[in-house]
C-alpha cells in the first residue's frame, strides 16, 4: 500500500548531491512507504533537501525497517560518544 | 495477406502540454497507434512514486492494445521538468495531490484524447496503487466510460489518524459512480485488505453499480510492478488479459 504517512522536519547541515556537488540542507522528509530503488515493498525513506534550490537538490536514502532502526541507534551512539562541549 | 488485428505495431509516443484542472497547463505522456481508424482512449493515473518509466511503458502498452493512451504528470505543478523521483518527493513534501485537482486533470486528459481525430468518444481510466483510489474517484466525477482500480487503498476503510496527506476514503462518492468498474487485487495485500475488497464489492452491489472484481492468490500489493519485488507474473498476466477484455467491451466500437 501507499502509506501516505509523511513526517517533515527542518535541518541545518550539508549533503553531497547531484553532480557530486555539496549543497546546504534545510529540510528533511521522512516516510515509510514504497521505495523507488530498494528491493523491498516498503522502506524508511529520508530526503535531505533544499527546496529553495529545486526538486533535484535532494539526497535520498531508502532503508529497510531493520536498517533504519540500526541507523537510529548508530546516530545516537555517535552523538553520545562525543564530548558535550562539542555538541552545540 | 495481413491478418486483421486490433493490436498496433506502429506507435507514436510523445510528451506534450495540455489543459488540466482549472485550465492549468500540465505535462502529459501520450501514446497512440499511428494508423487511422476509430478507437477509444485510456487515461492512466500514475502511482505515488511518480510519472516514471514503468508508467510510460504501461501507457505505450495501451497504445499497442489499440487505444489513444494518455498519462497526466500529476506533479507537474510542483516540479516541472524534474526527474520523476525528485518530483514525487517534492509533491509529497508539499502535501500530495488534492482530490479536486486530480479530478480536473483526469477530465482534461479525457477531453484531450476525445479531441483526437481517431477518437470514438469513449474513454476509460486506470490507476495503480494510490492511482487505484484516484481512478475510482475520477469515475465518480468525470464523464468516462469505464474504470479500472488496481489495488487502490482507502476507497473504503479509514486511514490512520494524523495522515499528513489527509487522504480520505471515498465511500460517500460511490453512489455517483458512473461507469462499470473492474477491480484487480492481491489476496495478500493488507491495503486494501481482502475484507476491504469484500466491503467495496458489497457496497457497489447494494448500489446496483456494475463491477467485476478479481483477487489473486500469491499476490500482494503492486503485483503489476515489473521493477519491484512485488511483481507476480501469473497475476499480472491474467490481470492484463482482464483489462484488455474489459476495455474492449466498454471502449470499443
């Protein structure tokens, strides 16, 4: 099915996108729905985007549910490992 | 001597701009047999991942079956000229396609194929996945002759609370269904579930709306999608035969 479910957030950072160029990331769109490329019926999809730069200013990832959970844990572990004074 | 057939070996496929909802200019993919003659039209509604290569292959297949086939790019307004996946992502981030806009775009596409020289005036609509629901929606609101719903979720049933795209079921519109409906579903699908398919069947029967439903074993959602793991060759092949027969009955002549 199309879940239609979409969660959006603002982001501050950069991503390496089309033509190997970096761009400023301002928005994240996260949804669990059909992937475009991954070999699974549904995946956790994240778009790192800058809508002001147009539709192609986007880095897309499609992860299985298990991989997405592992990513969450890995991100949390990486953040936890850094000294507090660096995380501003 | 060449045997007579409705299959078309020689096709013309192109991308053009037509008038969609409220006269908006929208991109469409148009494929049609090159030979002269009288034939019906088919409006293809693309799935949520977009106006992509596999959808265009479907459009060309309808042309091969002998129809003037057209697919509106539902995301043209939000992302003109973008890659299909980027356009789908942009449209999703902006809240999706409103039902009223979809109805207007299908009406514009149907009017365009009816204006073509070979048109016999009859036009069908078909949609896959989210487009399945939109196909039924169009068939309740647009002057058409036949409709096909391929595993559309939320024709009946209630979406979970908090859906950002605000999709709703369209049970209240079913009394307005104007055309025969062919429904093709997978028994292993959960949206629509076999229970929801049965509910839709019962509602249409109670409303005395002509419909023909087929549910396939060993098939779930998106069993027509040749580039996805959900593809099921037996269900897809039989489904294509059902579609061809259904459109021949209602769009021929």
